[in-house]
């Protein structure tokens, strides 16, 4: 699926989920850029659902990264 110029695969996101394997940094950067584009305009209910999924994945990625950084400092 192509959304706002960014290649996305919602099925891949659903399979991974926020509690399982996380997105990689490249996917994270693309997802944040897509979210920012959606945030700046009026969205459809489908886009709002996508944004909710993106928030979960972005939060999970950031929490994982912060957790890993904390372990490295110990």
C-alpha cells in the first residue's frame, strides 16, 4: 500500500504488533514522517486508525530503544 508517498505494509505491522518484534530504524523514520504528514491535515476514519497503529509502533520502538540505552549505561 502506498500512503502519502511512503511504502507501507499494514499486514506486516499487524503481524509484528507493538508487543512483538519491533520495526527497524528505517521503518521508524518513515512512519514518523508519514504520521507527521497525516497529523497536519484532516484525516479519514481509516487514516485515524492507521495513525493509532503507528503511535503504538512508534511508542514501542522508542521504549525499546530507551530500554536498550539504559542497559548499556549500567
